[in-house]
């Protein structure tokens, strides 16, 4: 039985919502009216470092969100949700408009924690939002055009910090220069098996990418100062020290996880408001925490689409249980990659070939769905 039409606003065009767009016909048949509120372009995270290193052209990691929404008949507002009045069920958008909703789903990714910024003078580049990496690449290219390999410091010893550092080194290498890259972490990395990290560290060291332990406290031109008084050379500072959900999530007044993401249940609804759904980096399933990774948004998309349709039919909601092991592959910027799945790992060209096949397959599948003609 279909009830009165239900307006569902899809806030953001992340992995999950891109998948939900494909189910737009089923949603409308269930009495649900989907509306997409998102920037017109999607920056695909899986190819971001390939673009940063120069291995792929910038357009390869971009998707035309407006074209994809139009293909499936979903109204698209090229804006962002800035505030939510849950009592009145209204969204306040970045273009000044207000939009009423019966339910809202957030798939808006993550941003670099502002608390990781440093006082002082000098260029600073957060790794998220991904749109900012274009500026980092352009600034690095300015140095390289002058024949200079700048001192690059990546603050953050997690997998993102390592991958971005390797990508930037790849960019320098493609210019025929020797990289000067430091990865600054508060402690020794522990996000991969010890043997994998030892092998990775040795490979990176041979390329001029070194690891330093310490905590950055401030900046001055050409240097970063550490809490123990040391000064490290730094022309470009990249922040990869932690991610959090965009501010609109914290402002909802709903329960959050310890890392400031929206707490949701297995049905992908907020634990404090069943009319608010969230997936991807901006949310975490209570009792099943997972790191920010696109694979979870992709896997959640069919469940989210089914549950949004259930708002129109009254059908029981489905539950999503994220897998306990998943494949992640770091692009090392030199034609090789590091593949990780649980305690298993592989470093080499084969890992990167697999990553390219998966990532390009995902992007090209969406391009084909939008009606874009793909070249051989």
C-alpha cells in the first residue's frame, strides 16, 4: 500500500547517494519524491591521489552530478545544506533557499578537523574536502615550474597521510626532481601489519619520503615548530591529522559518535530522530564503527534506497551490517600500490592495477549511467 507522497531530500552526492539515484524510479513508485541537494560536481576519493600525483588528468576523478540526477529524473539543487530546523522539518541551503522535507538523508563526506590547523605563517592545505587538492597540486606545480623541489611536510601518520605524501612525491618525480617529503606522526604507525609498514617505509625512504615522530605546534615561513623545540623544513604543509563530519552534522543536536560523526542504527537512521538518515564518512553505525572509506557507502546504497522507499509504503526497514574486513589500496604515486585486507597485504604494481580497475570501473559505470559517451 502506498501512502501520501513523501519528500526525501538527499543531502550530498557521496558514494551512497549516487547509488540511490539509480533507484529513483523505484522510490517514485513507492510514493517517495527524492530531491538531491549537492554541488554539481563529485570528486571521487578513490582517484584523488592519482590526480594529485599527475598519473591521471583532473577530469578523470570528477563526475557530473547534475547530469546523473537528470538522467534518473531527480530534481537537483546545486547547493549545500547549511542548517536544519528539525522541528519545522526545513533545510536552510547555501543559496539562501529553504526546503521542506519529510525525511532527509546525509551523505556529505568528511572534512579535515579544524583543530589540527596551526598558528603562524605559511601555506596550509587540508586533505579534505577533496576539492581543495586542486589548489595544492597547482601550488606544487608553481614550485616545480621554477625547477625547485619544495620541502613538503604531511602532518598525520595514518594511511591518508602516507598516501598523500607518496602522491606528492610522485608529482615531484614526474618533474624530474628529487622529493623532499616528511611524514609527521605523533607515534609510530600501526594501521597495517608490521611487515607491510616496514616494507612501505623502506620503499618510501628510497624515494626521499621520511618519517618523523613529534607534534607540530606552530608555523613560521619555511618551517614547522614541534612541541620539543625542533624545527622542520616546510614550504608546503599538508594536514592529514584527522577527519570529522561537516559542521551541519554537529549542529543537528543529535547523538554523535566519539569521532563526531552522526550516530545511526543498522537501518541508517539517526538514533535520535528516525526522519534523519546518514551514510558514509559523516555517520557511524552504533556498535559497528568503521573508518571513513567509500566501500561502506557503496555497500549501504541498496539498503538506504530500500528504507527510503519504505517511508512511502510502510514496509519493514532493512538493516545494514558493514563487513568486518574490507579491501583498501593505497596509490603510492610511482606506479605501485599497497593493498590491505585484514592482516593480508601486497605491495607492488599488481595492487595498483587492481585499484585502477575498481576505481575506474566505479566512475565509468556512473558516467555511463548519466548518458556520458565514454571513449575507448
